[in-house]
C-alpha cells in the first residue's frame, strides 16, 4: 500500500512516526467524453481570457477572487510560510466515547502504519490504550494545504483515522422534516417493529454494487455486438394504505427467508395479538374456520327451503294425478257398459 503522507502522531510527550495510507478505493466505472460523430476524445484546453491563448501548467498558479472581483495571487511559498504546527504532526487533542462523534462528520478513511522499527512499541501502546478504553482520539493534522480534524480508532491490529468535517461544515436540517403534522399509531409501529425483526441482520460482506455489475454487462454486450440486457420493470408505486403495505412487507420478508406460512402476522411484538392491539389481521386458520362456519349456515338455511319447496311440488302433483286417474277409470267403465249393451242387442 502506497503512503500519501509521512508524519508523527503526537501523544502527550510520546511521538510515533507514521505513514498515512488510503483505506478505501473506488470501483466506479468512469467514462470519457467523445465526439458522437467519430468517437474522437474530447479534451479541454486552458486559455487565458485576457490574452485569449492556450497556456500550459507551468504558467498556472492560485488566486483568490475577492467580493469585488479583484484577484489576489497566492503562491506556494506564501502557503508554506503559514504558521501551521500540524503540517507534519497528527496532534491528539482528546479522547472521547465514539458515540460523541456525529456520523455526519465522518469523511475519508485512512490507515496509519509505523514508519520504522522504533515506532512499533509506542504505536502498539496507543492502539491497546484505545482498545481497552473503548474510546477514540480526536486530533488535528494538515494535509494538502489544509488543517483538518481527524478521529483515530482501532481497526483490527492497526490504527485507522477518519477525516472529520469541522462542526461548522455540517448544515442544519432546517426545512427538511415534513411540514405537516403526522400521527403514527401504535399498530403501525408494531408492524414496523415486526418488519425490522423479520429483516433481521445482514453480513455487509455479502452486499455488492448491482448497478456497477449491470453496467459492466452493458459494456461487454456492446463491445461484443450482442443484444443488450433487458431492463427489469420498476416495482412499487404510491403507498395508499400504510398498514396493508407494512403487512405485505412483513409477509414478503418472511417468505424470502424461507418461513413459508409463518409469513402470516399472528402476533405483534410484546406478545400481543392483533385483536388486543386493535389490529385487523387474522391468521389463515381463523379465515378457513370462518369460511366453513359460513358455508354450514348457508347449507342449513337452504335445506328447509328445499324441503318446503319439495312438499309444495308434491302437494300440487298429487291432486292432479288423482284427478287424471279418476277420469281414466270412468272412461274405462263407460266403454265396458257400451260393449255389454251391444252384445245383448
């Protein structure tokens, strides 16, 4: 790992020669600006606006523009003469609990390495003191022409340092919070807690940049003249029912973790049931039982009606059959009498 700064940690009367190295690296994909017509590179040239000519880097310096437009030249020699005691020193100012540092202040991360064998013992002393106390060290240091604030902490077996923004560089959050009054109900909080518990923990080492991977696939496909990857349809939309959205999120989270039917929210955090909390949720078993009971009631209601209708139908059919039978019998009797008369004559 290449060092970007050499200096000394000042720890009271203890001095620890160290090297400063970047602890992070960027994996983002960068693009060039090109001429669309022929893919030629687009380059920027530096012109002096007074002479209207291109100048090279040896002719370029620093200048501060005043409020009235006056430019005040500042040379590297001017900057080197500034009274900056931290120009080569990381001066520890205090030791604080880590939660005293607002995460909004955290900036670039570095590793501090010993610079020479004699520095190993005082380096280890500071590292173990930080580890045992559970505190972090707040320090001042200078880098790239600026005095900066830093936080030293233990990272494994090394001392890491985070550049910190100065407190006056943190903007106030005025006007950021919702400007309307919102009431969050206990039922909604209970569901939010259930969703948080269901999502649970995550191993940060398993997370990766899916956008960068998709971008690499796109570049590879265009380079090989293949069909471009399909873009998935965006999911979601406006949340109209917060409770329904929370319940659906809990079920989806549990199903994704392989809990199957357990995705139904049957108990709220704290052991309370939905009914005890005024909720509207029910389990699959209760729903099934309710459907069966309703079906039985419907069947019971239909049975007497069917029997009554059958009786009425039977009652209507019986007189009609008897009347038809009587007429048929009377006709047969009359026919017999007529036949007997003819024979006698």
